[in-house]
């Protein structure tokens, strides 16, 4: 068998393969022998029909089967002979297969680049940790206070910012009612960010029981193009005014919303939680910095179809999330090509990180033990709240063990690099 290997690009190879005629004839004999055992030919018992009759009836499909078998078999042999490990399926082209002739074809494959890593031992990276501040703890406590807030009626003053106003309202245009801007007993939060500016200005300062009519212009960006920029007459009657009252930040709040009896204990717990979060964020940022450093120091090309496939996967995940949340991707000005392009950069970064870490694993001779995999499964079990045997069974059924193995390899490779770097830790205000 003749095999020629040529470079199309650094990550794209072309195999040109020719299968000799004697091997073609041998495979044809095998195919026709198998066909004779199952073929129903009138006048002949199974397995007794002459080859000439079989060729007349099944010649085209039999030759197609011969070609398919020979292409698959010779392609595998070519990969072994040329020591290629392709990513993805090959592109089979230029098939030439005629009677009394060899079979020839080409197979274009993509391979991962071979990266000779530049030295990274002793390189300096910075780990930036955000400080835990009193303001941040106060902000968290205020979020709990907001959850426990209550609304109390206001009787002695007009509506102010941040009040909740219960009102009847009606908008008209040239005397005709505008249904989207008409309602009764609706409670609105009186703040400019939540309301049309002109309507907000008309309601602010009104008292309970007061009625008012005023003119307001809708913004040009109003969602309904028929109403965008229109001048409307608004009638408003304020039925009730309520103010939000927050509970005090004291021991009673701590008892109500946490396991602690004092505000001081609750604050310390919040501080510890924020610190753990900041540490996790700092570790994630450090990993990004280390990977970015390795990528910048080691330039290499990527297999183009691999990038295309990964970008498709990332885009499809997002589209699935949109659909599950009720968003119809078929409406509006959705353009699949533009949407896919947004994920190409993310796909390239993902693949570059995988190639870099795989190269580190080879260089550092990273090994994965059964104990490593068991620890990872145990952590997954804890996160998912499922027994370890259930998690392991699910991974085995869905080819997830390979992905888990790869994750452990990459994590160990990263930690090996990290152990050889100089890490400068700094603490910064968040």
C-alpha cells in the first residue's frame, strides 16, 4: 500500500493512499462470499448462486461496500504508519475506484500541534486578594434587612422618592384611552429608574386621596413605535402611600436571619464567607493569569475545524439556555453566523488552554491514580448530593470518565506549574 503524507497547514495533514489491486480483488471475494450466504436469488439455494449472477444483481452496492471497507482499513493503517493522532473525523476525497484498478483516495485530517514549552520555572505571577471591608459586610447585612423590610402607610406627607404608591391611572391620546398605560389599584415604586421620567415627576409630591391630570411626553425609545415620543394626558388618583421600613441592624436581626444570637457573631460569619469567596476568586484569577502567561510564551496554530466545532458547541449551549428560559431565537434579527462568531474567541482560548496543559502534563510526566479519580468522584458526589456509586455509574454510562480523567490531568499539570512559579501575593480593596 502506498501512503504519502503532506502538510496543508501546521495542524492539517493530507494522506494520499493507494490500495493495490490484489488487495482490492481479495476484499471483493470476501464481500461476494458474505453476500452469497444471505442473497435470495430465484433458482438458486442460498450460498450456491454463481459470482457472475451476484455481480449482475448486486455489483454496484457490493463495490460500494468494498470501497468503504478498504478506505476504513487503509486509513487506520496509514495513521499507524505515519504516527498520526487526528482530532475529529477525516475528510475523504478524490476517491478513484474502477474495475481492474487499484483503489486510491485522500484523507485530510487535523492534528494537535506539538508544543515545545519554554521554561516557566521561576517566572513571577501575582495573586491579588480583595480585602474584606466593613462596607462590604454592611452591604450584606443591609441585603438581609431589605428582605425583612415591611411597608407602613404614610398619612402625614406627600409621596417622596422610594415610597410605594397605590394608584388609579389613565392615559389618553386625543381623547382616546391608551390601554397599556391604564390601570387601577396598581402599586408602583416611586423612583426615576423604575418609571417614565415625566410620569414620575407628575406623581411625586401628591398626597393620599389627591387626583391630578397632567401632560407627559413618552420617550422616543418607548417600546411601542406608535407611542414613541407621543404627548399623552395622564389622570392619576393616589389611593395610598407606603414607605419601606427596614429592621434595625441589631442582635434581633441576627437571631431572625441566622444561627447567631448577636450581630457581632453574625458579622464575623459574613466576613469569613466573603473571605472564602475572595480567596476562590483570587485562585481563579491566578489560574487565568498563569494560563495566559503560558499561552503568550508558546505560540502555536490551532486545527481550524476543531475550533469551528467547539464554537458550535458553546453557541448551542447558550441557545439551549435561551430556549429553556422561553426566548425564541427565531424571532427578531437573530443571525446564527454572527452569534457563532461571538464564541470563536472563547473556543480558541479553551482549546489553547487544553493544549498547553496537555503539553505540561507530558513534560512533567503527570500521572493519574485511581485515588485521584476517587477523590474527584467523591467531590462530585458531595456537590451533587448523590451517592458516589450513582455518580460513578452515571459517568460510566455517558463517557464521562474520560472527561473526569482529563480534568484531573489538567488540574495536576496546572498545580505542577504553580509549584515552580514565584507567586507575589497582594491584598487590595474591593
